[in-house]
């Protein structure tokens, strides 16, 4: 089960960009379900028919995770962004993020004179190593998910997106 959880929590899947997670879940349930479909909203629906003698059970889980969406590329090639989901600005500095194509970036912020102030989201940016806007391989509307490895420590599991993906593993 830990290997499945690891695959799911390390997969890229910010809200609205859950294709990778959906494909993983679909592959896992393919041999178990009688019918698998995806609706217009991107929900994966897997059905297993019973013999009609027992109770009906539904297991619901969500595949998405919090992330960042690019809103502007600066002349210097840095990415301004907005949040996808509940993100607190003071937790972002130094975080690694990954875009759908696998490109990695790091979150930094503009200099603010008072280091005791919380830097607002509007003062943060992602550096993907681009030297200019023209050189930047990431564009407005691209989404990034956070990069955090799965770790098992004794009976404890540590990872991003656990609230989202444990239900998918079940």
C-alpha cells in the first residue's frame, strides 16, 4: 500500500490539472472495476457490480492538490503567480515546484525592508532559470505543484497531498 500511496502523493495534480493522478488511479482500478468512465468535470468513476444481495457502497476521494498558477512572466524571466487553493504566503519561500512538463522552479520573494513582515503573495515569484521573458519555457496559465518526497518513518507517512490521495489509494 505504501508504494501506491507514494506514487499518488508524488504525482503532479494541482486543481484543474489532475490528468496524471487520474491515469494512475485508472490503471490501479482497471482490473477490478466492471466499468470505468470520466465525466465532463474530469471525475473518474469506477463501478464494480455486486450480486444484488448486499449493501451498495460508494467510496469518494479527490485527486487534486493545492498549487500555483502563473499570472505574469517578468522581463527577467521570473514568474509571478496566484494560488490554486488555500496557500499561505509565509510558507512558500524556498519551496520547489514542478510544472506539468517536469520543469522545476523555486519560490523566492522580492526584498522587503522589514524582515518581520509577512511577504504578500504578490511579492513572490518562481525562478525556473530563465534569463528573460523570451527565454522562459513557462507561460501564463501554467500551473505548478509542490515537490515534496514521500517518507515512511515507522508507522507514520509524511508527504504532500495526503488528505487528497489517501482516499484514492483506498
